[in-house]
């Protein structure tokens, strides 16, 4: 019997299907080298993202409390709704309310024509008085 010696090319130890890439220091095929490199970068990126998320969460956990955010938004909406076109500089609140009540009295007859108009007029008048007077 004559032994036929064939030189077999080494098989990639990672996948076991392809030939080893010539000159590759890892001894793997080209596709496995690419997959391994991508996996290493993905792992490094994943660790950085997790660290970044954890740091962000620790910094903002108390500031982003749902109840606090809701209260802040409600307060902001109220301030925007009540913001005057021309803010008072140092005028007396009682003077501002008196001016508003004089303007309301001027349009009072139009309110009295409606069945609920006089009630609404009184509600607005009282609200102005309470605002100008402030808390006890």
C-alpha cells in the first residue's frame, strides 16, 4: 500500500467549517475574525452605555420624580395662563384691583342681560378682590 500524503489545510477552531485565514495570528477564518471583532466592540459599547445610563439615572433620579414633574408642569401652566401683557412694576395690588373692578363695572350691563351673567360677574369681582387683598 502506498500512503498518499495530502496536506490538509487547518480548519478554523471557532466555527469548524472554514479554512484558517493565511497569516492570521488568531488561527481563525476571516468571517470568524470579523464576528469576534464586532462582538468585542459591541461588548465594550454595551458596557459604556450601561455605565452612562447608570450615571445619568443616579444624577437625575430625584429630579425626575413623577410627582415633582407633574407639580412643576402645573405650576408653569398656571403662571403662563396668569401672565399679564404688561407686568406691574411696583404698583399697589389694591390699585390694580380697583382699576379692574372699575373696568368690570363699565361692562356690567352686558353681564346682567344673561341669566347667569350677574353670578359670573360677582365671581370675577370677588376673585379680583381676593387677589388684591391677599391671604389673611
